[in-house]
C-alpha cells in the first residue's frame, strides 16, 4: 500500500532530545533555536531526513514551528492541528501556541528580552520569512543568528540519509512541450526581470522545466535538487548522480551542466563574484541563497519563480492526460462506491474502505495499462465525527466503524503518469437525517454555483470564493477552509499560485486546474465535503453578451449520492446541471466498468425527478 495507518510521532523522546539541543545551545553561545517543519525546498512533503520538527517534538503535521529556549519550548501550529499537537507532543516540554494568532514573529516581540541570541538554519527559512522574523527581532533588540550547520543534525544519531529515488524522464506525450523549449521560455523570463540568472528551488518547477519526475518525498513524484538557470549560457542542475539512471543522465546532460548538490554554495558564490544579478523568489528561496549572493558581491532580484505560471496553465497534452486520468479514477470510485453500497452498516471501518479504494485504483490502472504510481495524499476517510476533522488521517488508533445513521466522508486522490486526481464524496451509512440532507444539498448548491460560473478575464480566485458559500451563508452556515487549490499535472496535488479562497490573488487563467470543494462540518457530529477538479476554459462569447467569458470544465466523474439530496432546495438550473453531469458520468465511465458496477452506476446517474411547477 502507498498509505500506512501507523500512529505517527513519538512524544516520549521530546524531553531528552530537547535537553540535548539545550546543551548544544549552551556550548555555542545561543539562547534559543527555531525549528520549522520545512526543508530547503519548502514543499508540503519533506523526506524523512528533514523531519526535524517531528523528530524533536513528536508532532507530525505538515506545518508548524518550534522555538526552544533554555527554560521553555513553544510549538506553533495552525487551526488544523490544535487538537493533534496536544496528542502528539509532551506537554511538560512544549507549550502549544497559534501559528496564525500569535506567530513566531509576534511571539518574539513579547517573549524575548533585549540582547537575546536566537539561532536559525538559513537553509530552512525563506527570504520572506527571515525578513518578517528579523524585523520583529530588531524591534525587540533580539539578534537572529544564522547557523552554518543545523544542530539537530548533530544530535540526531540515526538520522536517515537523503533520499536517492531514481529520476525518470516524463514523456513528451504527457508533458506536451519539450524541456528545451520550456527552458528557453524561462531564460527569456529571467531577462525580462532584469536578472542574469534564477535559482529554481522548488522541485515541482525543476520537474516541470526539465520534464523529469522522481520519488524523493511521499505522494508527489519529485526529485529533490536545485537548478540555476541562465538568461544566456548554460544552465546548472544540482542533483545527486546516484539518482540518475544512465538514460536520465544522458538526457539531462543535453539540457544543463550537471553538478553535485554539495557544490551549490561554491557555484552560487562564483557566479555572484562575476557580478551576476540572481533572481530569487522571496516566498520560496532559502535565506542562505540570498546571503551567498550578496556576500560574494552579486545582487538579488526579488521575483516570483518563473515556472509557476507556465506550470499552472496546462497545455493540451496535460489536459488530455488529466481527462484520461479522471475517467480512470472515476471508474475506480464507481467500483468502490458500488461495493460500499452493498455492505451492511457496522460491518466496515475506515481502514477497510481506504484499503479497498487503493486496490480499486490499482486494478483499474492495470486494466488500462496506466499503473497507479502513488496516492496523491493520505486518504481522508472520516466516519461520523471523524468527518468533521478537516485534515483527518486514519490510523489504527482512530479507525472508526461505519455506523448506521452516520455520514462517511471520503477524500482521496491518485498519481498516474498522465495526471493527478483529488476527489471527495460524502455518503450516508444507512438512513441520513433531514438535517444531513439539507446541509449536503446546500454544499452541493455551492459546488454547482462554481461549476456554472462564467467570469471575465482578470477574475481572481478571491473574487469567486463567496459563490461556493452563498447557499450556506443564507442558512447561517459556512466552512473554515478555502474553496479550491491548484493541482499539478502528475505533480503536487496542492500547487500554487492559483486558488479559490479569500487569499486567492492570482488571476484565473485558461488551462489552470483547481479543486472545487465546499463543505460543512459539525464538530462532534459529521462532516460533508464535495470535491471535483475543474479546468479554466478559454474565454467564449455568450449569446447576446458583450464580453467573452471564462468558465470551468469539470474533470472529476463520480456520481453524487441521491439519498443525500433534498431536491426541493435545488432550482431548475441546478437540477439540469446535476442531470447533465450524471449523464456524462454514465457515458464516460459506463463503458469502463461492467457487471454489478454498471448496474449501480446506471441507477446512481439516472435523471432526478423534476417538479415541473418550478
Ligand atoms: Zn481532496
Ligand atoms: Zn483538494
């Protein structure tokens, strides 16, 4: 299985590990040390050798920071992890605090005295992070001390080696554009920014630009490394040669000069000494890179990673690949949901469903000769109150039976070579209550609202986020997460810069893929989330209209559970959308499944009863 159900984190070690760190601090004349949950690439997933926060504290969430002082230690997490952190860390050692309401920069101001020396690893903090921290520190009279080596690496006796998963070439049939053409586009973009070079620090950007994929972190096919691209002249790719099979090495040699990762500092310093103007993305690039450039006489040009927008706007091959991946994934979900419908309440648990779902994806991958490469994240399978925990991950300790009268929320995704998927459906176990059906239908109205939306060029995700909430708001309800995130093409399932959220300042451009996933959560009761992936379509004129409008094409092909619908709450346009969507699901998925699943799918997608008076 690609997913495990182990209980993560080990709180019993926190005390002695923090003691070792404090001993190092005392020996090295620093009063505190910051431990972020990050590696040099700032991705959502990090390799085991970079799980320093987890090693030190036991906390296994995907975002968090600890600050260890001589007499106390604090761990900052966001709202997703408020409960989890209390379960996972030794509360005698660590005091939890809020990453949002009282972030480290503010905490420093109110907790550290003048003259305090707070150390950090400049490889693990971005240029932007350090700016915020150092502004706060200088106001408080605190000195931030960048370290040459991370002290945790010294005291972590059995720290794993960096990953060395083999790199593979991502075929042009899925990538749709040759790497040399992409690199030429990026070189032109560097010149436009007024820079001579840029450092790609995000492995997703390197994977996209060079048309390669790897396996260095869980659930995302990334090869960790750095690239220094030149506006003119050869590009440099810093990747461990042990990761490069002969064919990959021969391929990459045609695109860039290959360098060992250990030489990155020296190469950047050498470039800076020639007066290079090096573009760094303040939100992604490590502070260490900035000090290397400036310390050696170069200049830093702050500029967004030039690969972000080209990577986010998918080309024809990537779109075709995604459509195929979603048909395959829809067939797997149809098999799973058909099977689930045939089981009696109280006979299954969350782990059984997650296991069966991965098996369904594996089988359809074999049938279609497009093997399941990984799950795109750990499946969220929340029965009853577990469904109300937005980022729930089932473990053997939390595994819950699917009980009669409860809802079951299933959010999962796959990595196939032609595309990345992410889909959520919520189904009743036994008979749902009227309240459950009402709230499900309000969530569905929000999702349909986004699906039917037409919007002019220049519209940002923030401009449309409310559309997914209107029906809920009218009923005095809401959900505490964004409506949608960007999705990669056989890359990260959470990919920027596009998003549908209050914070979504990126314009929605043709070819961007996003999730459309409103929800409703009743703490201690149940959770409802419905999620389709959508594609921003080219602008098209509407009959009688003045302005060409973008829209969304829905990629995900999985029926909505009709037992959950309160059709009286849906208007004619919404019912028509639902019928048309279901007809499309049957037409596209029907031919891929047979037997019982086809019978189930035919019933699940039949037209809904319409009340013609409406
Ligand atoms: Zn999802
Ligand atoms: Zn999602």
